[in-house]
């Protein structure tokens, strides 16, 4: 009986985050405003809500949203990225960082810079794996190949709202 109750609860959480959290016009999570030409595709996850935002021959931003997607930990996460920043967007906080493309953000996969000079040099190298996290268990990532793509990805993700994903 407990297993059945747990399965029902997990299914309800996934259903509510998938259906209630989608923007009716675009289907994008958290009310994300898609620039012209961008599309959204929801995917099916086991314990969270994955999906992607993309435009042909441009950025592809993937996401994982839900209680099992992982919570941002500002004090721990800042040590796993080459650059880590916190932005206040009204009453909401957004964190972003970048690391070596193709790797999870972890010290075991890349060497962190030893000086601000070395970090500045790395800031000028492309591509970068950009990670954007919100405190409501919403994580986004993409590979950016230029400053313009970096700015475009942040512009799109700054429209995400935790209060529009269907659970808190």
C-alpha cells in the first residue's frame, strides 16, 4: 500500500509539473518567453520534467525540472564552475556558471583556474557549457559558442519564473 501511495504521489508531482507548469502558447516551462523562431519540446523523464528549447542552426537549451532534478547550493556550486554568478530578478534568484563543454560541473573533470588572470583567459575561450539554475529545482544547460549566444541564452532564461511551474 505504501509503495502504491508513493507511486501515485510521484506520478502526480510529475503530471502537475508537466501540465500545470507549461506555458499554454509555447509549452515552455515557467512562462519562458521564446524569441521568434525558437521552439519548445517537452520530453518524458523518470522522476523529473526534461525538455529543450531550440532554434534551427542556433542554440539548444536543455532543462531538467522537478524535486529530483537537484537543488542549487550557492556555497557548494560556486566551486564547481569556472565562473559562477548570482542574479536577482525581482523576487527571484537565478544562478549561472560555465564549465568545460560535455562535462558535468565537477572538479574531477576539469582543473579550476589558479588566478584571476587565468580565469580571464578562459573567459575569452569558446565554446563554454553554460548552466543556469533556479532555487525551485529547475536546471538548464547549453553549449554557447560566442558571447552573442551566451547573451541570448541568458536573455531567454531570465524570463523563467519559478512561480509558474506548477509546484513549490
